[in-house]
C-alpha cells in the first residue's frame, strides 16, 4: 500500500514497501488540483465531473510513467473492472 507524505507545498513522496521511494515534483496549481480531485473521489457521494485542470494534472503525472508502465496500469485496471462486473 502506498503512502503520500507532503514534504513541501509542491513535493509529494510516494513510499511503498515493495518499491523504492519516488519524489513527484508538482506545481502549486497541480498540487491543489490533485488535492481537489482526491477529495472529490473520496468523499463526493454521487460522482463528479473532471475539470480540464484535473485531466491535465492527471495526464502530466501519468505521462511521467512511460508507455510500458501506462500499458501495465491499464491492463491491471481492466482485470479489476472485469472481476468487479462478474461478481
């Protein structure tokens, strides 16, 4: 399981027991957008509409992973979705 620790206004350290720590440098605007997205995803009872800023921030973070990591993530998500639908 990952943990996010805020170290400054625009740095987030993601630490996992299975992987080496990764520091993700975000602009203040990206940090605020990500915080809003996470809050809405966690607490909004009915879902919500992504803003263009949210989509751009998510894409900027995802694009740092590289094509093979993105493909692997999509494959894992597909497996989870199929398992959820089949329950």
